[in-house]
C-alpha cells in the first residue's frame, strides 16, 4: 500500500515540474509590448518626423507612459495576447499640440494590438484615429 503513496507523490511532483517548465517557456504576451515605441502614423496620416510621440510599455508596472508631442503622459493598462485596454484615465500635461491631443484621445480607446518585426499596431475605437502604428525606438 505504501507504493501507492509514493506513486501519488511522484505524479504530483511530475505535474509541478511540467507546469513550471511550461510557464517558464511560455512567452509573455506583455513582453511583446515591452519597451519604447515611436508613433509613425495616426489613422490615415503619417506623423511628421519633427513630431515626437512615444509609448513606453512597462509590463511589470502595467503602465504606459511617453511623450505626446508637447505633453508627457502615463496610464495603467492591461493586455492579453492581442488585446490592450487602458484601465484608468490618461494623466498628462495639457499643452495644446494638435497631433499630441489627437494621439492621447486615440490611445485612451485602445482595444487590440499586434507586434511583428519591430512594428506595433494598435487598433482603437476612436473613429478619428482608428489605427496607431509604431516602430521600436532605438
């Protein structure tokens, strides 16, 4: 009868080891967002080279921050494998710069994203912006 006790322990141990190895090998979807991105297009419009709009994703803090032309901003966010949602208000300075204001309005309505080859695309519910496209900042 003691053999069954050892078999149960061995099975439990194997399941724990398997679970940990899977968790450690499974890529975090948040890691795909991690880092700083520079906005290249806002809806149908390209962002002029002299306009700097960035988004820095910190998965550990679950926070996005960056520059929105003449403003700085931050907000909490959550993400899954392909969805992103700001979970609180965007806090920013309030200087008026047209592209920055449009960007802040758009990023607040983020709904999904895709990362591929150093490019990030965020789809929004904002009819005036639609899609935000970024490249990885160097």
